[in-house]
C-alpha cells in the first residue's frame, strides 16, 4: 500500500485529534447528586435563614410569606419572601426543613383552617 504525504499528514492529524479528545473527555464525568437521595432526603443541612426586606403590605388582606431555602439542582437556593392575599378562616404555615434520619426533608408551606 502506497500512502502519499497528504494522506500521512491527515492520518497523523486524525490520530493526534483522537488522542487529545480522549484525554479531554476523561475530565467529563457526570457525578450523581451527592446531597440528595431519590426519596427526597437532602444530606446537607440547610443554611441559616436570610433576613428578608418585608416592606409595606399592598393591602390589609395581604400576609407576608417568608423566604426559605429550597433544594434545586443539587444545592440550596434562597426563595425570597413575598406579600400575597390571605385566606379567610385559614393561617399560613411556612416551609420548614425537618431532620429525618441522617438528612433533611422539606415540609412545604401550606394553609391550615383556623
């Protein structure tokens, strides 16, 4: 088999590219979320709550829904508080993180009848 200089150069370039690509891809490893299990337990304790700037209610029927930490994309993200209309005959129970086994589970906020 006779290989021309252009074919030899192209073959060498292709081999070099393959080698570089294989070395580069060794660093591309998808690591599963280490802080959360499929059952909803987060193995990392939530950070302390932040102070929200509450401001003035837009009306007398509005209540303040405090901010909270939510587990999103393998990390905690702060969800800021906000004003929203209340519900007559109900009170709001805020989101809270509770200890469960070796981890933490979020109990979502919800309305409770008075």
